[in-house]
C-alpha cells in the first residue's frame, strides 16, 4: 500500500513524525507537508506560485516541504509530484495538535487535506488529538494506527475524521462512531492596544457549547474521553431547501 502523509502543523511537527513511524509497517509512506504551520487554513489553496523542496529530518523521515496549504500539498502530490506509476492508496492527514470536531471540520487544514484526497477519489482519514500543553503524540499515533487497521480497506473517496481524547488524563474509554456536531465552541476575541494606538484582536478558543446542543456527537463523546470517528461527505447539497427555493420562485 502507498500512503501519502500530510498535516497542517508543518513538516517538522512531532505529530507527523509519530504518525509516520506507525504507518511504516502498513506500506510505503510518502510525506508531503506544509513548510510551516497552516492551522485554520481550511480548504484554501495558493494561487501564487509555491515552492517545493526535499527535506531530510534525521531519525524521522525524508519528505517534501511545500510552501503552501494542506490542500496544496495533496493536490500537488496527486497531480504532479508523484508520477503515474506511483498511485496513492490512502491519504493520512495528521496527527493534528488539537481536536477537529463540530463545525471546526470546516476550518481545519487537516480535514481539508483529507477532503482534497476524496475529491480525487482517494480514501483518506484526518487524525487529530485533543489539545494539551504536551500531547502524547506517540500514544495518539498508536491508537490511530490500531483503528486504521480495522478500517482498511476504505472505499475510493471515503473520508473519515478521527479524534483522540486527552491521553494524560486516562486511556480512551472506547470508540464512538458519531456525527460531527452542528455547533462550534462559543468563541471570543481578546483585545490589546498596539504601540501605534491601533486595537488588535486575537482569536481565542472560547468555551464549549451547552451539553444539549452536542448530545450524541463527536464534540460530546470526545469530551467524555472516547475516541470519535465520523464519516464525512463532500456533497453539501440540500435537496429539501432547494425544493423550497424552487417553490418560492414559482409563485
């Protein structure tokens, strides 16, 4: 099996190296990742030229650094960097430093990298670990690999979002296959005055939504100490609302 490994925390992020070491016995692993952290990049792509260069991180892996977004990395790898004789069987994005649950799947560069693979008909999994000051990336990678072995083989275009709870508190209670929450954290901005008198706004994580808003979802079960799995889809069409719009226009 040929696995393409990427992330949004940058090619030198410890989560990427931890995932690489766990994937090696599943097949050949090719690393193509952003040159620096691109967290929150979502599914943005670079329209200006991007630079790619080979990197060799001793004791970790050799790969390709891309001066672009996570989606750029997958798009470039599948369309240009890898030849026609190097088909990719699976794309793995992560391990991300911080969970990607609820509506954060729309902001996440990690999830976007996996989704870009799905656009190309390649099965993909996005892997994230709940935020801690010091994440046990080796432990998270072992859990991810164990689950991945049970999931394989995935079908072409399959897209799975995997989140691992904070491991410093306790081992995971189990695995829950659940939808992603349709609500995000209640977010806020911190403000401070710059030297030139302007007001600067800094995005902060905020606080979780009410329990009844997230019951039965990834956000709820991750907070309860479970590993969560969510199958995502590219198709964002809403047939029911299309019908309502059609009826309004037909008046």
